[in-house]
C-alpha cells in the first residue's frame, strides 16, 4: 500500500460466537470521537469476514474484542489471513478477557497490543495514535 492520507481507519470487530459487544462499541466510539474513521463489523464475524472488511475498507488497523476464550485461535487466524492476502501492514490489536499468560504468546504471533478489562479508552486512543501510521492526522 502507498502512503496513507487522511484519518486513521480502524476496523473494530467481534470474532466468533461471543455475543457481548459493549466494550467494542465503547472503543469504537472513543476512536471515532478522537477523529479516526471506524468501521464496526458487528457480532459473530469470522476471521475471513474481518480481514475482507479491513482490506476492502483500506484499514490501517483491526481492533478485535474477544470475551469467549477463543483469543489464541481467532487472533492467530486473522494474522495468518492478513499475511496470506498481502495485507500484513494492517496492524492488529485487541482486548477482552485475555489471561496475562496468553498476552506474550499472542504478541509473538503478531498481535501488536492487548488491552485487558479496565484499560482506559484514552490509553487505547493514545496507543493507536502512537503506533498506527505514526504521524497521521488523527
């Protein structure tokens, strides 16, 4: 992809069977209120749907919210699909109910950052600004 212009674009997604999306909506709103363009995919998305959306929307990042316990599988699948589709430049971050012991292995697989319950929305906004398209107008 070329040099990105305009606001940072983030796909916020709820992969798998988890039906609780309050946190994802709170993060989506915080990112939007901070001047970013947010595409919220809704509940029960497959990794394929999430990656397709991110590519179609020319997203800079994907934020995954997982409460179901399937984080190791779902994060890895999204990362693998991005690589397969030559879109590994789309940064993946996430949050939810993720045990501390799983965070380092997820980062080793390519997840850029994990936010656990109670993380301030401003911390997510600040991290996205600092790590996604550093220097972009957002």
